[in-house]
């Protein structure tokens, strides 16, 4: 019995339940009961892991998806991306931004990394969706200075605002990942698969 995964996350609001619901999960569950349904997910191999790690380590920007604290509806924004010395994705984030408030309320979030190339169909270029839990790093933390130095090496222009009192680092602890290496190249990855 195969399982077909749809690489699209949809959140709809149910007036009956008076809460948001992941309608895509119900659709996927129904497909799972189809006899002889082929799996569209390839077995994870070293090439997939290397692609995932490269996308994370070389990302400078990405899309961050959070849930609205009041409505539960998705909210997506573009953020700068760096990495910690252990390879964990991170960003420099302002307390004044909406997504900071959302992450404090609910640390569950998602990152989409991977930029289309200069030629060809953008959908043929690899990208990765990371399911994460966000955590904030206090300026008093022992590793803050190390993160600051590393982030400035990755984003030199951030020196203009990195020391503003409303800016802090948020680390994104990867729980799982979905790698799309191009048409027909879908992989479901673990935390370990994404570690350098």
C-alpha cells in the first residue's frame, strides 16, 4: 500500500470547528488507502543529504512561515539566513516584527531555502522545506558573541543594525525536512540528514 505525498501545505479555516485545520493531511490520508499507489518519495541517499546540507549552508535568504497568534492562519515573510558553528540555520530578528511575536507564541515554523538559477525553469532547481522549532538567544548568552561574529561574516551589512537593542538571534532547530531536488526528485529527510 503506497502513500502519495503532495508537496503543498495548506491551512484552511473551519467555521464548524472554529479553528484552522490542515486540510492537506486529510487528503494525504485518503490517498494512503489507495491500493498499489506508488510512492513519490525517493529513498534518501548521500547525494540527497549533500544537496540538503549545501542548500542550508549556502543560504543567504529564505522564506519563514509562522502561524498568526490570533487566527492561526499562516504568515510568510522573507528573512536573512545564516548558520551557527554547528550548522543550525539562524536569523537576526527584531522584537518589533510580527514574526517575532508569532514565534514567541508558537515556536513551530517552517523555512523554505533555495534560490532559482539564472537560467531555465525555476521549478527545476533544488529547494528544501525545513520543519523547525525556533529558539531565541539572549544577548547575555555565552555563545552570543560567537554567533554575532559568524553572522557578520555571512552578512556584513548587518553591522548597521546588529547591535540595536531590539535585535536578537533566533535559531531554527530542524525537526524534519522535505527536499525537492527538481522534477521527480522528492525526499523526506531527518534531522540527521541535514546536519553537516
